[in-house]
C-alpha cells in the first residue's frame, strides 16, 4: 500500500488556556476527495492553517508525502497547492497572464503544463480575457488551476463553494473529481454545504470542539443510515394500533395524518398487506433515510455543521 499523502499525528493548537485543535490523528491516501466537517468553531480552518504553515503547531506533526511540515517546511510545501479563503489573482491581467506569473514561483512549470491545466479546468474559452470580467465560479476555477500548476500531491480548498450558484458548485465538484482521477491529486475540502460534500467526497472527518469524532466513507454513512417508513392513511390512530401488534410500539410515531415506523423498506409489503386486510385506506407509503445533515447533527450533539 502506498504512503499516505497527508498524515496528521496528534496535531494540537493551544492559545492561552484554550485547546482549539486537540490531538488530531488521521491519514489521507492518494487520489481521494476528503471532506472536513464540524460545527462553527470546531477547529477546521485552524487545522488547515497549521497544515499549510500559516500558523504554528503547539504539538504533534503533519507529514506531507512523508515530509515534516515542522522541520522541512519548504520541501513539504512543494507537494501542496492551497486556496485558503479566496483565490488571490491580478484582476487587471488575463487568466493566462495570471497563470504565467504564478508559474514563475515554481521551477519546471512549462507553457505546455499551463495549457494542460487550462484544458483540465475548462478555461480555454475565457483564458485570454481579463480576470475582472470573470464570474466568481470562473475565478475559483482559475484559482484551482494556479494551485495545481506545479503538480502537487495535495490540494487544500477552504470553503471553495462560498458564493457559488448551484451550476458553479456542480462544475467545481466535477473538476475536483477529474483532478483526482487524471492527476492522482488528493483533495481536502472544507465546506458547510453537506449535500455537496455528500456528492463530492469519498470520505469525511468530523471534528467537534477540536477533537476527531470519526472518519467515515460516504458509502459507510449511507449504508449505516437508519431508515424510516412514512405511511399516510385514512385513520392514523387505527393504523398505529394495528401496526403496534406487529412491530415494537416504541418504533411508531404519529405526526398529523402521517405514521412513521423506524424500519427498513423491506417491511413495506408486509405493512401494506396488514393495512389493506384491516380495510384501512392507504394513501401513500414510502421509505426515507436519515439525511447526511441529520446524522452529523447527531454525531456533534445537535450543533449545526458549518
């Protein structure tokens, strides 16, 4: 198995008596989109700032391609591309001129590589226009293009979907997927848009009050999500009394004209037969899984993810 692109080992940040990030330890392998989630103030941005050297670590270590950020910072950063907050660029220059200027900061970035990145991010039709004419989505894509010019192993994007419309978010998501597939880059994404994280990420780390709650794959979350059966009938009280004889009454709740049963969708045919045989009208019956947001709220004690 190849070495992880990023390894965090007991990463800690303390300011005064307050421990903002508390002993974070996890690995990120190559070619993965990794989500960083947590309630406001959980320590997500502080962790990202420590990884890229914007603030110091109080304790612990971050290794990028096996290189210590603490002891070999410049070498470690050769493996990183990052956009923390908003991508910075010269708006009076064209997109292409911005890329050429940025390429001068790194050895070995050729014109062929610049053109390759332009194609990869779908910027070819607008690359020779001035950046001041770009939409926010176009500027975000140009920022990603800048960040990957030197072929980093790790791309870090802090809140990359802020201010983007749904079409822009979808475009960014598609390009990040393309990067992991075609360039083998690992991507860390910090975001408060849970529905987008579910579509964008392979795995997510959930942190609460600076501590790691869990690291799970999106598939694990989907597979482990508890489902419920929502039943609309002509008589919810009668339906509940009947189903309480076949299922644990504690799993049944009535909300207006709807009856909910905490169970897998495989029981729907059985429920339908019971209700029809008792001549209770069934207006609708369907299974609903807990949303990603509901699960994260449970994991973080009911605090909103941002």
